[in-house]
DNA sequence: TTGTACGCGTTATCAC
DNA sequence: GTGATAACGCGTACAA
């Protein structure tokens, strides 16, 4: 157990440092800023100032600095968790990337969400009502109210969309092409009766779901194969999934929207007496790292470079902040990489 | 697709509002603050000011306010994600509770972590080097370096520990008593050969793991039953788990450290040809909401009120900030509630 | 090489 | 009721 501080140290200002080091406050500022400055100080004075700062535990007041410089050094990370939106969209890789990139460029990260409770009372988060942020990373699942969109757009800082397709000021994944690639991969491995499977969540979904399904259908048709799409709710319609897997028309391979669907499928397949991949091949179009450990056979899945995308989004946002002349940057699109597991082996020729 | 703003609106100040409304800036401040003030303004002036503020899209500069009031209105939420720590400790319920409670009391939330990369270069996050936070919620998994602990303790703001046992300024769960209760529950349902199971992660674990295991052992011994403890790595030692479950000495019931262990067990049990709960009862000492959907039979598990705990931690922290006289509050301990699924049915008497 | 003076936007305290 | 004015901590232009 750590000790808990029982009293708070006094706030130390540059003026106080100046008093202790017997110099003026302007010199303290010049020394502590570290930056090249018109003010050239002697080594002796520099040392006196630095030592006084160390010994007093000085920490610069970022509010005062913000007021002086016009930069808050604050980046907002918005997570859409409105009622009906998917909490799970907040991948830890996104958070880590946003934080690391912001830290590396000396910015704080302010967490912004829609409050779960009291939403009606206060539909616009404080971050949009007060001047506090220099820029915003918007990781949105489509749950924004019109008034909130308005508040964001009029808030006056540049916005970069993460995981949402826009022409400019956005970083996202090429969901269509990635899934096309995955579908091609499964077909090339010898499978013909392939189904697309996504859990029916009865909630607003990320647009990638439609894109991936469309890519699957188009690719199948390009190969003159019949695309099948299945969609059930795991808890409520579990037996239907199992019956589907037990039926004579069951697919040879299933292409899942994301890993959790593959996990659902694994569970149902086991109960249906099917082994993966011997009796049923399974692939997924979007890796969810948290679930990796629960697949009996390593899953063949598409890995989106979420950490890198988040880093890119932050850089884009901060470039917009620092180059005040430009308000727009072209979008950056990332491709997923195929992580080959053992769930889609080459199909033995059976004819 | 939303429109992207192509130009930034100018920053509007109270002085500008005053000019437009043809009043003095002091009146603007009094009107916009909303608080009772010695300045009594007429309804007409009030309306002029409010309208000017609305039309100009005025947003108060929180840095200026912070400098004047000495309050940043900023709460730090620290997540220990150091190399070796468990990313998964960051339950979404914690985040939601912290954000909602802070928002309700008009505070921003600053996300703080240890940078994944460049850690050696910059071991102390900016949040502890600059004066920017009024207080800190520390959700720690034990990965803090000594120098970082020092930086936090000397940073000058009150700290509240979330999910970590301390005498004061902490909110945590009664891991020992909760697991004792769960063990009693399983015993009362007629099971005798009960094993404690936790995945071997080869990483620093939260202290609750030891507490829960100790509680299990003590409770078993109090009932003159032999406690068995098993610990394997899912990926690397999967066959050992399966062999254990297939053996004649296999337990009648397994008490898992947390839900993910129960999921591991479900997977292995299925492969071993055992049905849950007919052949093997399973309980868990810590619910992980994200995994709920993957249990074939609803899991009997302990649900920690994480959202409420996070809210309580924020309130404790903000009380410390606002009542500057008191630097210490007694810890708050939460109990888990038993969520009865169907994985631990009453055991038919067999003798 | 160092000190002085000013202003950022806000709150709060005064006389008017 | 209202309109000046000081002060918060820091950065910087300019004077010494």
C-alpha cells in the first residue's frame, strides 16, 4: 500500500523561482522553456534557476501557458457510446494509438463521450460548450444527434474522423477491398458453398458491415458462386444457427463479419458436432484481439492496423492545428493484413 | 458523410460580446456565469447579452477561467498499461462511470497512461509534469515504477485509488468476502470436489487473484473439504486442461477467478466431451460483461458494481478537491452481487 | 546578459 | 444597476 499524501504542496510559480534564484521572472521563463530565445543566460544563472525549479517541485501551469500561446495542448478523443451504439467499438488499440501519438507531440488527451445517464438534460458535452480543445478525433458509430453534429462543426477546431469514411480529414480502413481479398482467399482455397455470417444485434451498426457483406456478394458472383448471407441473434436464435449448421445445405466455409461472430459460430458448431476446420472452415473480416485466446484453432482473420490508424489520425489532427493555414488534409486509407490461422485449410479435392 | 469545416470561426471573448451588446464586460461575465452576483442586471440587458453570446457562438475560455479560479476542472483517469500489465483491466464500466460522474460535476476527463512506446525516453507522463489536473483517479495494476509513484505523490493533487485496496482515498471491492460467499454457495448446492481455476498468464496479476484463491481455500477448509487449485496457460497447456477434465479425479465444480477463465474451461470441457453443467459445474468470481454472450449456458458469476464504484471514486476525488481542508476520506468498499445463471445447478444426491 | 512591462480572458472588487 | 480596474501565471518585445 502506498502512502497517501496528507497535505498539498503550495503552487510554485516562475515568480517564486525567480525570487529564490535571485533573477527576474523573464529569465526563469526563458530558461525553463528550453527553446532557443533572444534571451541568452549565463551557465551560472541557468543552473541557479534549474536547481531552484527542481528543489521547489515547480510544474508549469498549463492554463497560463494556454492563455498566452492560444494553444490548449489538448486533443479530444470522442467515443460514440450513445444508447444503441456499440460500446465495443472502442478498441484498446485505438485508445493506445491516440494516447501515444498525442503524448509524443506533447498533447493531453481528453476523453469525450455521450453521458450514459442524464443525456436528455445535457445533450452537448462540456468539451463542445467550452474552449478547451485544439482538435478532435471522432470515433463515431453513427449515434450522433443532429444538434450534436452541429455543436461539433461549429466548435471551431479541426476534426479528424477515425474509422469513418470521409474524403478529407479522416483515417479509415478499406473495408470493401479487404473483404474482397478475404473472399478471394477462401475461394482460392477450394471452397464453393460459402456463407457470410454476422450476428443480428438489432442496433445501429458500423457502415463496414454493409460494405463487407456487399464485397462478399460481389466477389462470389464474380466467381459464379451463390452467395449466402445468414444473420441470427446468438442468444435468442441459437438453435436456428445450430440447425443451419446441421442441415444438408450447410456451407463449407463461413466468412464472418468479425471475430466475435466466428466465436459464436465456433460455439454453435461444437454443439452441432462439427469440428473446425475439418467440417467447417471459418474466416473473419475483422480481428478482435481480446478474443484471440478463445479460438480452439487459430482463426484466419483480417487484422486492421488500428494502432497505426489512430497514430495517423492524431498526426493529421495536430498538423491541422499547427499549420493554421490549411483546414483540410486528404483522407488516409489503411489496408488490413491477412493473418493466416488454421481455420481455412486448403480444401481436399472431392468430386 | 458530414461536411468538414473549411475555416475556423474567430475566437469570441466576453469583451467582444460586451461590445455587441453595448454593455461592459463585467456585466457579460456576471450574466454568463449564471451564479448569483452582486451585480443585478435588468432583464433587457440580460437578454441582449445572452443573445449576443448565442449568435456569436461564444464559448468560455476554460484556461482563463482556470487561471483566475485556481481550478482546472480537469480530472485525470490513470490506466496502468505498462508492459506486463493487463490491458483488460480497463473495464468499460469504469470508464463510463468516471466520465459520467465527472461530467455531472462539470469536470473534464483527461486520459493518462504509460506510453507503450518511447517509455524509457519519457517515463513520466506530461500530466504529472505540468499543472493541469485537480485530481487523479488511479486504476492501477501494479506496474508503477518507483519514480512514477514519486511523481504522482509529489504532484500536489489528491489521488483516489480505484479497484485497489487502501485505507483512505480508495474505492475497491471486497474480493475476499465475495469469493467466500461464492464458495459457500457452490458448497451449499451439494458440490464437494471443487477446484479453483485461474489462467496462468505469466504476468503481474491484480492482487485480487491471491485474495480470491485464499478465500476459496479457507472456505473449503472450514467445510473440511480439500481445496484444489489449478493453473494452466490456455494456449500452451490446453491438452493438460483437457486431460485434467477427462481424468477420474476431475472436479465436480470449478470456481474460476474470472469469466475468461470460465470461457477457457467451457472450451476445454466441450472438447473433453463434458457438458456444462450436467458433467461439470462452473462459477466465476468476476463478471466480464464483454464475454457474456459466449457462454452456452448462462454463467453463475459475481458481478462487481464497477460503474458505481467509479462514480463513487470520482465523487470522493472531487470532494477532496472542493473541500480543500480535508486531504483524506475513508475508503469505500463495494460488494459484488451473485448473478445466478444455470451453470451451478443443485447437485442431485448421489451416494 | 538581464530586468521591465504588457497582455492573453476571466472573475471579482470597487467606486460611481 | 453599471463601468472601470486588479489579479491569476506565463511568454515576449524592448529597454537597460
